[in-house]
């Protein structure tokens, strides 16, 4: 008989995925892509939704209310994690994330058919916000179910690689929503899209829902969950055991502050804050900004899988911590370089034009204006509000209280009116000052919103000009940081908790880290920019959070790549 010799390398080599394992990953990932598609569709269409459902307010205020309704979905995600996490640990992973995708699809369907404010009045925004809350709750349960389900099917030593496919879904969902919106806009044209065709991407999601449900219904329950149930080892009170028991609660807190907190801010900085930064501060048109982000996602998405695979080799913590550290160390130069490429005249003005607000600090209030309803009347606040909205970098010089407020642009001095103490119309006084200050800024070198030097793409393949290619390269680096921190995160969270409370325990820190620390990042960062007059000051928020996560993670979070996830069952 011939003797077959098997080398040590062949023994250690992982077996290829089976067809069953591929179906598990496909079904879990595809359904989660569709969930993220539904969730981000709203954010991508926030300005149109503001005009449709908050038209009783001025445009700027309507846009902010639309964004707040979008943020409401982030706020309730941790509560969805508690509700569906508990359900998943009690009745099973499969049936729970079937329920979450049904709720997500139903909520999106409602938005597509919902009459606007002109048709049904105040009921329209109320129903819209209710649908957003349902979406947030459903998404709070979806991710934990998908991550747990895939991880519990993955062989030991390959959980990072298997679950990394789930990590691509948020990016793919965002990318898919952008593609459908751009495609619909190009077919119908902008007037028709703003009037009625914006609803079509919401209707498309119903088809995606049907495909996802059909695939998921063919799946079996997680083998780890079935074995736990057969052995009678399940938890009867997963919420109490996960968060009312200090040893388990401590691990959940470490997962939040040592992993998902930093991962959340790095993710939202790289994909969402970068998009809003280009549009709101650099004045890049929405079509171009979305295409730039879309190309960076195309180039970067495969690295979710790469870093998930790498975490199987060198450790989850090593990859995630390096991503947090690299992001914190390089955000300032990257965003400054994006400004140089995207709006060269603005970059030059920020460097060369000196702008100073001369005022007594006692007369300068807070510019925090989250719902856009504040009307600034104090001269110091008027001046800083105009400068912040014009992306102007300014400093403040303190004076005696009786001295009038003025803005110095180089050597040119502009007096600031007191809109609360005028004989005429305060709004007209404010508008006249805005025009005068804007004209002076443009004379000094600040560009207007239509400056020909601002980057503009003529079509999706217009990517080979140095200006466009340079921005895509910088955005790709930001996405690369996202893939470092996000690719291994599902495996790391799954490996921290026992099967009986896994769904519950990992869902809450994940959604607080991403929904609160990450999801509220754009609003927080822009409030910091408005208050300080520095367009880059908002970056301190993700930098500080990422560095805090790095320190806590390095010191206290255990490495989990070699853990037996069934050892505690």
C-alpha cells in the first residue's frame, strides 16, 4: 500500500468554504446590504425629503429637520439592539433577523408611498419620523443577528475572514443607494426627480426585500444556538445576565470604549463626514461629491475582507488599534489636502487671508443651532455665523464692552450692525450685511460657490484628471482606515461573549459606538467648526475619541482570535 505523506503546511492550511457556508454568508450579507441600503437611502435624499415633508419651514430649517429625522434612526439603534438581541438569544438568530428585515422593508415602503406635507399636513412628518424610528430599531437588531449567525457557522481560525463579508454590507448598502439615486436622476432629470421620482429608489427596496427574504428562509438555525438549546444551557434572562452581572457588563463596557467607540468615529469620518465636508464646507456639488465617495468605496471595499483575514493571522486588536491610531495621526493633513485639491482658491484664502472678528467676549454667544431655528441678532454672533457658513477661517480679538463689533479682512474694516436695535427690518439689515461681507471676502480671495476651480465631475468615468484622481486617492485612504477598524470588529465582538447572551451582549456596544459616537459625529463636528471659525476643528472629535479608544483597547481589551467561542457554553 502506498504511503501518503501530508506536510505540516497542508495540515495547517484552511479548507475551502463549503457550499453551505457560502450560502450562510451570502444570505446574511445580502440581507444586511439591503437593510443598509434602506437606511442610507434616507440620508442620501435628506434635502429632497426636507422639501417634501418639512416644507412649512424655510429651506435651511427644513433640511436640518430632515437630518434630525435621519439622526433619530441612529439614536434608537441601541434600543433595537436590546429588544432584538434579547429575542435572538431566546428564540434564535434566524427568526430574529427575518423579523428585522421585514420591519426595515415595511418602513421603507411607507416612506415611498407617504404623501407630503402639502397633501396631508402635519401627519406627513410624524409618520416619516415614525418610519425612521422603526428603521433604526430594526437595524439595531439586524447587525448583531447577522454577525452572530455567520460567526457561529465559521470554522475556528477563520471567523475574521467569514464575518468580514458582513462588514462590507454597510459600505455596499451606501454605494448601492448612491448608484440607484444617480441612475434615477439621470433617467428622469432633476426637476422630475425632486417632484416625484425620488420615490423610485424606495420602491426598488421592496424588490430587494423579496430577494433577501427568499434566501434567508432557506437557511437553518445556527448550530451553536441549536446545541445550546438541546443542552438546556440557554439564558432565560439575557438582558439581566448580560448587563446586570458585573463580569459580563464589564466586558460590554470594554467592547464599547476599547473597540466600537473608536471604530464608529473612524467609520463615520471616512464615509459620511468626508461627504458632508466636501459639500457644506468646500462647496462641491452633490453629484460630484457622491461620485468621489462612490469611487473611493469601489477601491476600498475589498479591504474589509483583507483585514478580516489578516486579523485571523495577527489578531483582531492589533488591526483595529492600528486603524484608530493611523486615522487619528493623519486626519488633519488628509482633510487639508482634500481642501487643496477640491477647492484650491479656498485653500489659498485660508492660508493667506487674515480675517478677525473684533468684539467683547461678553457679547459673543454660542452658535450651536441644531434645528436651524435660531435667529442671531447680536453683532458678534451675526458676524461669526456668516463667516462660518462661508467656510472662512477667522480669529477673535477681545475689546472693551462699549466698542462696536467689526470684522477685519486684511486691512479692510466692516462694521457689524445690531439687528436687534435697528429702525428698519432686522432681516433686511442682516441680508445687507451678509452681501457686504461676502463681497469683501471675495475681493480678498475667498471663492464663491460657483468658482470654476472647485472640482466638478462631468460623468462617472471622469476620474483621470489629476484633481479628481487626487481627491479619490485621499478618500481611499480614509476608507482604508474604515476597513481596518471595521473588517475584524464582528469577530472580535462575537468572541468576547458566550453563546447564551452573545446576540444581546455584542449588539448594544456595537450600536452605541456606531449609532451615537459615530452617527452623531457630523452634527457635533460642524457645531465645533461654527463655534471656532476653523473648518478643521471638528476633526478633533474623532481624533480624541479614536485615541481614547486606542489607549483603552491596548491596555484592557483582550486578544480573542484564538478563543474557543463554545468554551463557556
